[in-house]
C-alpha cells in the first residue's frame, strides 16, 4: 500500500513533469514561430464551433475590408463587427441544425437534384455554366449541393415550427388595404417641363440676386400668357432647352421633397413659383397628369395576403429563434 508521503511525492512529480512539458512545448512553438491555428470559439449545447470555421466564413469579407484602405481604427471596428455577426450566424446555424436532427427532418438526393434542375431552368443556364459560375465563387458542386440541402432542411423546419401556425384572415387583409389606400388607389404620373438658371457654387449674394431677378422676369412673362416651351428655349440653361425643357414623365415619389411639395398641388397647365434648388433657380410646369387605375380590395387580396404572410413568417421566425437561444446553453470564448 502507498503511504500518504509517497502519494504526495508521486503527485508532485507528475504535476512537475506536466508543467515542464508545457513550458518546453511553448518554447518549441516560439522557437519555430508557430501559432495556434484552431481552437474552440463557441459551444452550442453539446456541439462546438471552431476558429477555423469562423475564419473560413469571414475570409472573403476580410479581404475586401483590408483592400478598401480604411483607417486603422475604422478597419478594426469593421473586422470586429464582421467577426461578431459571423459567429452569431454560425451559432444560429448550429441551433437550427440541432433542431433539424431532433425532428429527424431529412431531404433525399433526388430532391436536391430537382432543386438544382429547377434553378438551371429558371435562370436558363446549362450544367456546365452552373459549374463555371460556382468555380468563380470558389465553390465545388459538392459544396453547392450541401448548401442546397441545408436550405431545404431549414425551410422544412421553418414550415414545421412557424409557417404551419400562421393564419392570415380576411380582416387582416382588409385592415392592411384600408391603411395603405395610397398604394392601391392608383398612381399619378406628371409630365414635366422646366426652366432653370444655374447658379455657380462660388457665386456671391450679388450674383445670386441678379440671376433670381432674371428668372422672376421669365415668371412674369409666363403670367402674361407666353408659352412655357417657348421661354424654356430662350432662357433655360438646361441641355433640354432646345426641346422646350421637356423632362418627361415622373412618379411624384421620384422627385426631391422640395419638388414634390411644389408639384403635387398643381393641375395640368400650371407652373410653380421660382424654386431655389441644388441645381439653381427653377420653374416647373405640369404639362399632363396621368393617373393609373387603382385596385379594389378583391383585386389586391392575393398580393396583400402574400405580403402579410411573409412579414409574419419573418417576425415569428425571429421570435422562435430568440426563444430557442434562450433555452440553449451557448458559451462564446473570446
């Protein structure tokens, strides 16, 4: 039987040997210039995420950031956020993978084949063209098939946990329609002309005042009944002056806020007062207003139903994933 003194001696010798080995190994690493190329960066329940996987995920983005000539501090901040976002994505992917295993969700090789064939058909590409495109992205066909498999499995899990529990009612659709009448009541398009007198960026107040008085004189001629296109040909600094300042058709939302406010109150044949814009002093003329017919509630129902459904899926999935995280044991190792 080993007495207590002998046992203590054996423990001491064992610990000393381990420490000595560690020190020697560390010295060998330093002497050889070696570095740790892999380690655990996170644990997700009983599974691990390795530094190698994280680095592989962010590598293309790291290269782009480093090639963009940001300041040292900006680059450092962007790389830190990239790493945090990528690690969070890997954790979520691992959690989803664990749920897929728990529910025993599967996909056959034929289903993956069908998905790839459908993609080639919708994009009008051959198998050779697909492989060439994947090669440009640094992917093999096997890696691509794995991605397709993960997408299908993820979609089936979402259908099971989220989509199967969503119901869009006729009342939901009606409420959305009533709250978005501006979208479904038809759109207006404005056929616009303009007269512009440009102001140089370095112009002083005296020069600005002189230009403003000139365009006010043009406005006076308009008020006296002179045709807008005639005055645009004579006075406008626009490249379109020879065409009577014809700008073409515009949706109101495509105009700047200043021009929107000025134009939306006008009828056909009316013009704005002198507007002080970034391009210079302008007068806009509404030659024509075209209004597309709106959609009834019945006509809009399929579109609204699909939108509400997709919005609800996104919200419910985010909530489900948050709850899954809270129920899981996740440890991030910095």
